[in-house]
């Protein structure tokens, strides 16, 4: 039963990612709204609860998510500025990953 549940979870996440990508082709604003919703977090908390019923672990994950989400926001800065600055997608993407990584690693090393 467990492998079937895992396949279901992966398929559900894949459907969400593909749906957001397809919707954002037609309406970037609607794609951004969907992307900003914590859909994956909702699914992770729900599936975690259904599988383990461990509220202390879910609470700890929620507290750490509250810290890590803002630390991941620098990822969007180069992508948001790419068109204005004449950057390509991949350099902006890598720059965003590096900025977010520095923020998160800094917190893990010095803030936690």
C-alpha cells in the first residue's frame, strides 16, 4: 500500500506543477497567484499527519517553514529584474538560487 500512496503523492504534486506552468502561459498573474499559495505545504502537512499523526513534528516543520520561506524570497529578485537588466533566464535563475542559498545556509550556520 505504501508504494501506491507514494506514487499518488508524486503524481498529485506533478499535476499541480504542470497545471501552474500551463496556466501561467495564458495568465502570468494567475500563475503567480497559484504559485504563491502554499499548496505543497498544505499537502505535505496533510500527508504527514495522515501517515504519522505526529503533531510535534508537524509543528516544528511549520515553525521552521515560517523562517525559511522569507529566506527563500531572494530567489525571485534576479528573475524579477532579468527583463529590465537584459539577463537571460538561466543566469537569473542561477543567481536566484545562489542568493537564496546564501540566505538559507547563513541561517543554518549562524541563526539556528
